[in-house]
């Protein structure tokens, strides 16, 4: 179906543009492990925690976008 409410489109745009996906975790672990190869196991165990934190941050960003969105635009500076 179609998105009929502009507010829904704003919330989804912010929520879908986060870094909460497995590829980001792989880039993080691979890039950091290249700098510190001796801590590779520690970094791999932090990967799932980082994915959970990124998911929560993305959901919170969508919530904040929903708070400031009225469907007519974003109302941060309006009285």
C-alpha cells in the first residue's frame, strides 16, 4: 500500500536511515580488528552489543522524529 500520512513517511525515513544492520557491525569489527589484531575475540563479542545499541538508537531517532513531526513539516522552530 501507500503511505497516506506524511508523518509516517518522516518517521520511517529516520528509522530506516540508521546503522542498525549486520553489515555495519561487520565493518566495525573488521576495521577495528585490523588495528588491534590481538583483541579480535573481544571485538567480535562486542559486535552483538553494538548491533543492539544501534537498533535502540535508530528506534529512538524515529521516536524523536515522530514527536517533532506534525504532518505539515517539522515543528522545531515554530511557536
